[in-house]
């Protein structure tokens, strides 16, 4: 019930932002048009939440019959974790990006999907991958995925509306130009407002998914280790071009995929990684260890980014690895 109420409030807030932007662009008529567009987007987002985001990242479905052992293990582990948590098995996808990262999407546990990048599957050991996917299953179990996807869709639309306002200006209900001042206000405040909404729903949700994911996997230390390694690689030059083109989806990933957005600053969609690691390690009674910084590598074959080559200082693959 709490998550349904939060989703309703989020939809109301984003729809109001969208209508306000429409009013500044086209007066009362623009507000009505914006409301109709927002209602249509919310409807489409609800029924096609997984397809919308997965298509943005050109994710490919995979199953236990995949020819690569690494991917077969990944699918098998997702299924085993879902079975252990008493959840429906989600659809499983792989994204051809070098940056290690993952997300979950879908309107409910019966219509969910999880996706991991090739970088994550190559750079983490099997135990750490299980920790990451348990976190994503926690989002599904907590029904965060609908909220996350609708936020991405509507926030992205607000940004596009703001760009439209900036280039074409606005008009009131009588067709008179409102001038560039209103358009500039929309262009600046629209994305900021959307970012603030994202921030408001993201940080607490990530801590909860970390805690629930640790319970699903039974191994809080695996997720803590994975978070440290993912952030180290991301800061080492493993960029995600698709995320840079779709910044409104950044809050969906386990670690912020955007370049130069680390830490608990005003527009961060995630808690600081060291805070998340500390909270996880409290569950094990251990002290978190600092992670060495990843080094950027030459461009790789998967996405035009850095090659997914393990660092020389990275821990060796554990007994779960294929």
C-alpha cells in the first residue's frame, strides 16, 4: 500500500510539473495538451515499463541455453535467487556495455525484467554478481520498478518539453507570445524539478534494496564488494553512452552511470557508495575496506567504451566463477 501511494504521489507531482511547463509554453491550451500527453505517457509507462527502458539500452534477452557459460551462470543464479525469495522468475537481459552496472524494470513482480551489462558479468566474480542481482530482485519485490520507470519516462519528457520551450518560446491562451523569459524558466527549472523528484525517491529506496537484497542472497559482503568495484571501474573511465543520452534513467541503475555525478550532492540519484557499503558491512559485523581505483583501458568491442579487462589489482575470481 505504501508503494502504491508513493507511486500515485509521484505521478501527481510529475504530471503537475508537466502541466506547469505546458502552461508557460502555451497558456491554458498548452496546459491541457500537456495534461493529455502526461496521461498518455503514464498509461504507456504502466503497461510497457520494461519494454521502454530495455529498448533504450538495446538489451538482449538471454536464457539458460545461451552458448556462453558466463551468461548461463548469470541466468541460473537470477532464477535461483528468485526461487529462493518466493518470487516469479523475471525475464533476464544482457546489455552490451563495458561499464559494470545493472537495473530492474517492470510494472510488478509478475511482469519484471532484470538486466546486467557485459562489463558487470566480466569484471565481477560470480558471488558478487549474485549480490548485485539480489539487489535488483529486491527492487522488484518492493515494487520499486514501476515508480522508477515512470519517473524516467515523465522526467525525460519534461526535459524535452523544456528544450522545446527554449528553442520556440511560449504563447498564452490567446496566442500572444509570452517571451523567452518563460521559456528559459521552463528550460532551467523543468529538468531541475524532475531531478529533485528523482532524488527524493531514490536514496531511501536504494538503502532498502541493499538491505533486502542482502537478505535474498544471504551474503551482504558480496554486494558491498560489488558496489566498491563497480564504482571504481566507473570512475576509471568506463562510460555508458546510452545512459549519457538518457540521463533521466540514471536512477534505475545500481550505481549512477553518468560521468562526474558521484557522491551525495544535490542532484545525485544515489546515496554515496561508501555509505551503502558501510550499512551493508554493519550486517556482517565487519569494517569496509577501501577499493583501489580502476584504470581506464583502450576502447572495447561491445559499446565503443573501454575494454572490459580486469585490473591487475582486482581480486581474483572466486570459486563461483565459470
